[in-house]
C-alpha cells in the first residue's frame, strides 16, 4: 500500500487510515476514539488522540463546520454574577451569528467527569468554562476534535496550555483597602472568598499590601473566610461587628457578601456609612439598587466574557494563541456606602 493511499491527496494531511496504521490499531478503533465511544483502553485512546492532534487531522474541515453553538459551562448558572458572564458571551456570539448553550456541571474548580461525553456529542464551535482548569483527559478529547476552549475568571491557576481571561484581583484588593485608608479608617475588616480560589487569595494579598504601605499592622482576627454569597456575608459580618473593638470599615469579597453585611449591620442598629463603611467587589447591577448605593470594585465581567468568546473563535483557526493569560483592569466605583471615619 502506498503512502499516497494513506494521505489526503488534496491537502497532504493524514487520513484515518494513516492514523490507524501509525497507531497499530484498526480503523474502527480510531473511529471509537473520535466519537468518544467505549471499548478502547486508556493507553490506546491516548496514543490515537496524540496522533490525531500531531497529524493535523483534527483541524481538517474545521473552517466549514456547520455548528453554530458556543458552549458556556458553569458550576452554578443561577447566580446574578453568572448572568453578567452570559451577557458577554451572548453579545459576541450574536454578533457572529452564533447561539449559546448553557451547561451546569461540576464545582468551581472543574466540570464533572461525565461532562465531556455531552460536549463531544454536541460538537460546539468552542467551549468557555468558568472553572480553574481542565483535566488532561478533557483537554485531549477537545483538542482531538478541534474544539477550542477558554477559561474565564479562573478560580485557580490554569496550566500554561489553557487560555484564560481574568481580572487584576490583587489590584482590586489594594484599591478597595486604600480607599478606606484614605478616608481615615485604620481598623478595617475583610470577608474573603474560599481559600482555595486564586481570586480570594489575590484580593486578600492586595488588602494586606495596602495596610502595610500605610503602616497599619495586619490583624488576622479581622479576616473572615467564607464564600461569595449573601448568607455568609450576614453571619461573618455579625461576627466582626459584634466585637467590642469592631472594625469601622469592611471590605467584602463580593457585592453579594456586602449585601449580607448590610443586613448584619441593620440587625445591630448600625448605619452605613455613619457607623460602618462598606466596599464590595464586582459592581453587579444590584450594587446601585441597595440603600445606600454600594461603593465597590468594578470587575469587568461582561468584558471578560466578551474577550473569552472572541479568543475561543480565534482559536478555531489560529492555534498559536493557545498559551494566553490575560487579566483585565479593575477600578473603584465610589458611591454612598463609604465615608470618613468618625472614630
């Protein structure tokens, strides 16, 4: 059998027959790998996938894909934070004549193991994920079928081969805390997000850096660790505000936490900002609706999602942009929840 038999005569790329020959497997085994079917050992699957990717077979015909879908994957679709990401992805998708499919899977760090079967059946143009990273198996499966992927607002530190779009969380923590210091506050509490999320650690580091620059000793007892939801904003806020030496200002790791903190302050008959200054994070629409309107760090969630969508579309034809990590700038939005310290 000649080499030409194994090669696509038009473009010189490997055919399935060539892949099967090089992998020392049958054509049916290659087909099973391509279609994510069972009946193939892991070692064989990995070997075939590597040949598919290295040969360029997975890119053939991708320019003419009939798919009009971009898949957006969350661990929690129901939050108002998620709606901002959806808005950004949908806006760019609409501009390109595409539709968005939403999938809820896994936790904040990675999608569930069985997610990959569904996405391979749907064969979207690309995938945008709100997670930390992807497993090596998931990356191989997607790369084999030329389905590009981008992580937006990564919870952790993605691997170098995982493109991601995030924001400058350390700068956000610095801006929020510096604003309170400039108002004369010296006893400043913080309610952070989960300790295993990179954004939480970065914002806490920014908080500590602002204190250090101002010569204010760091007090670990003023740090409360929770999640980014309202409920823990209430309970952790009560813990901070019930202290005899309560803080005069608190930096909350999210706007939802800040709203919970408002509830905690009201329960103790404390007025914002007269008795307590509050800074949130994200600048969700709700930040303007609460009373008093919330001073917060604007994280450009819509823009982050837009950039992630543009990148995933670009990766369809330009794989040299894979190793990308882009952090968009944040800024402080001053409203009515902060005031000069009266103590």
